[in-house]
C-alpha cells in the first residue's frame, strides 16, 4: 500500500510572537508596510509538506515514498527518515543548493506569517513518477515547484495512478485553466475555505460544477473540522479535541496522512475523515511538524474515545514499533 508524495522537503524555523499581528499593522499605512516582530522562541524543525505527511503516514502503518529533492545540508533529514523506515530512494541530494526552508511566525491568535525559500525544491522537475520502481496505490501532488506539480500530475494521470491534487499555498501560482486541468485529472481535491473560494474564482466553477470533474472534495476548516463532499453525499467531520494546543503548524499535513492512510486500506470516506481529525490533533499537541508520536493502539483508542465508534480496520490491529 505505497503512497507516493510529490512535494517539498524543508527545514522549518518556527517562531512564537506573544502578541497579535493586528496590533502592529496600521491598515491605512499598508502601502508602506515595515514591521518587526520580536519573537519569544525559535526552533529548527524538520518540515516540508512531503516530509510531514510521510512521517505521520509511517506512524499509521502506511508505506510512504517521497519524491522530492533535498539540499546539500540534508543529511540530518536523511537520518531521520531512515530512523523511521521512510523510503529515501527518490530523495536526491542537490550538489549546489540548500534544503528548502520555511520561516514561520505564529501570533497568539494562531495567525501565521510565512517566508519560504525554495532552494533544492526547484530541482523537483528533474524527478519523474516513472523513476519509482515500487507499485503505487495512490499519489499525492502537494506544494512544490509548480512545473513539477503539473508534470507529476500528468504522469500519474497517463499511468492510471489515482492521485490527490493539493496545491495549498501554491494555489496562487496556477492559472485558472491549469487548475481546471489538474482538478479534472485528479481523484481528490483538498482545500480550505479560502482556497476553495479562490479556486472557484480562478476556474469559474462552483463546487457543484467541480464535482462534475472530480470524485471527491475535502474542505479543511480548522477548528470547525472538515467536510468531505462527493456528487451524492456530504459528511461533516468534527475535530478531535486537543489536550493542549502547542502549535498549529503541520496539522493539515497530519490530517492528510490520517485520511489517506485509511483510504488506501479501504475505509469509507467518513472513517477517513475521522482518522484525519485524530492525526491532526496529535500534531497540534506538539511543537513542530514531526515531533508527535503514537502507537497504533494509542491512535485506535483515541479514535474510539472521540467518536464513540470502534475502529475495526485491520490495518490498526497491531502496534507500530520503532
């Protein structure tokens, strides 16, 4: 049950700002914006969408395959992946570029300002789906260089590999016709409320029309949970309550891992959404995007405690051992 992930590998520099951004931005002076946010804390973490999703997929017993370049400073990331048994065969190291990096500042209202450096990620266009020797059950096309996202989606479509199109923060880089083409090729489209409105504006399609071109839409809605929509049904998935909220960064990536780890093992879409909700909460409860940990037994119990429903998937009837 291999899940291929085309996306970014990055180092995240995560900072906490102890106030609200809105208190330091003057709306009538936005045209000459010049601000400095003095942060309380900064940590360096392993990140990038592909790496984050792969990490939680592995905890859930799936077999992620990362298709992404890493920088010449990426040895510690390689070591981390190998420690957790994540396939690194398709993560070439750049000879002349640093690993992509995200500098993420979060205020006390959980708003975020992110500065992103592509680095080695610009070489993603040198990688191809056909390079992967292992059988692929599902591919996930997540944010990386736009040309690589388009190429990898086309390669999946032509090879008959079902795939998820999840442009996230790269959405603004796509023209309307490009989005329409990619949505039409994909099996799943993932977006938050804002991204869906932008998608509708760019493509000229509302969600009803979009469902004439794609099987399933997943709307992530933060503290309001998520919504899964097909042409014939709609499921509202509540959140899994967090024991503490340490850091929202990476919650969406963990949700995707939970959802699609269940999907490739034959779970119904409602169960997939609930799996995503539980996985995202584990990420929220820990600082950084790959610092959470659970065994499958622990995950199963939390799922059942949250939704008062037995999680009977055979894939969760053993414990992860590292």
